[in-house]
C-alpha cells in the first residue's frame, strides 16, 4: 500500500473518530458515557456544555482532532516500524470509509 493511501486512510479515520468522540453517542452510548465521565453536562435543552478543561477539549472537534490525530499517527508509525502497516490499514479502513461517508452526507446536506 502506498504512503499516500495510508495517509488518506489515517486522515479519514481521524475525522471519523473525532466526530464520534465529540458529537455522537456511538455503539451502546460508549462515547456519550465517556463525555459524561469527562465532565460534559447538558442543559434543559439537551445542549452540551463543558465543566472543565478535559470536557472543553472533548466538545471542541478542532481540539480533539489534534489529540486523536496524534494517537492515529503513533498507531500508524508503530505499525510501520513493526511491518504491520497492512494490518493497521485494514483496521483503520472501516473508520476511514465511515468518515468519508459522513463527510459526503455533510457536504451534500442529505
């Protein structure tokens, strides 16, 4: 697999993970529970608000994408070092495809 393809897959996986962590409930509400644990509260209109630094970072997709991007970079770098790049690309591919799908949904407004 080429370097450019790996970077594209990692970027799309980062995009998708960022949306999951900052905006969506996820399977079995795992990300919703994580946000509650991190200090995110909800007002009477179900709008989330932060109660601390960690919850502010989680609610901001720009902030959380930096940290998630660092994690994905470390994962891809370790996989490349251990000659497991094809395996890690296969693991990140569903997230990348989901991220691309969400991007197209938001782009087209459907």
